[in-house]
């Protein structure tokens, strides 16, 4: 049974930086695409970024491109999200999630419990 | 930019049937978009319900089913129960590595 545990959330001032981490257990991280998904208070889910199994491909939602960087360390079974130039609108619970693959279809099959990032002065 | 559309809210009576949809502001949903469905109750982590159009994730009751209806992906709950009252989200693949969630449907069972 796979498990994802996020850490690194907290309160940060606008313009500041924060690094989120996600540790995977129960499965081999290197076999899966991984994503960060966020949810602002009282709002819906928003896909933020994903990264290919070997880290060779990374994709971002327009609102974070150039400010956030997703990375992975397969040897440590960990995923990270470096967030720079943070804005109030980045305030959200950030989930680490795994992309499963079955019958030619991708879907999010495991989710972490989330870590709260608050951007405020 | 293509928007993923969902009904903002829906209401169903206990024991009733409801169909939630996931569409595109332009175009038709197909397997090329890898549609999947997630359930979330307030304060909880999202739970995977349906993938590959109509495959239930492990442990999901068979009252939940997925399909393509017309030009949209659909999630049907047959025999709704009180604990189905949740937010439901779909996510679609837009190509070039980009995924987009719908705005979610708040389902009320009353």
C-alpha cells in the first residue's frame, strides 16, 4: 500500500520562498509520474506541476511557471516543490500525488494528506 | 484556454440517482483526455473514484459508475446515500503535459 507524506508548509511573507517535500513509501517512486496539486481555502483542486519518472520532463500551470520548480530524488524516494516569489494567491493546501496508469489511461491513484502554505505579511 | 466544466452544485434525494458531468468549453471529452473522478469531503484528502472512463478504484461502491454521455464524461451515483454528500472533481489531460481540474460539483443529499 503506497503512502505519500508532505512536509515543509508554513507561513511565508509575499515575495518569499518555501520548499515542500514529499516522501513516498510502499512503492518505487522512480516508476511513476508525480504531481503537486493545490487547493486554496474554500476553492477547488488545481493541478500545479508534474514530473516524469526520470525527471526529464516537467510541466507547470501558467500561474506558477517561472516561480515554482518541481524536482525528484528517486534514490531517496522523494519529491520536492521549490516555490519562489510567493504571492497571496499561492495560499493553499498542497498535495503530493501519484499518477497511476491502467489500460492506457492516467489517473491520480495516491494522494498525500497535504501541507498548508500561507502567504501573508 | 480550454476550461473544464462541471455543474457547480447538484441535489439528490436519498436513494435517488444523479449524474454529474465533466465537459470542455470547446470540444468533446474522450479517452484522449484521460478523464477521472475524485470525491472530497471538507477537510479531507481527495479520494479516487473512477478512472479509465468507467473503472472503479479499489473499495469504491458499485453505486458509482462512469461513462461518456454525449460529449462529456459522466459520473452517476445510483441509490445515493447520505455519506455521498461531498465535492466531486474531474480532471482532464489537455496535452503537452498539462492537466486541468474542473471547478467541482457540490453534491447535496436531502
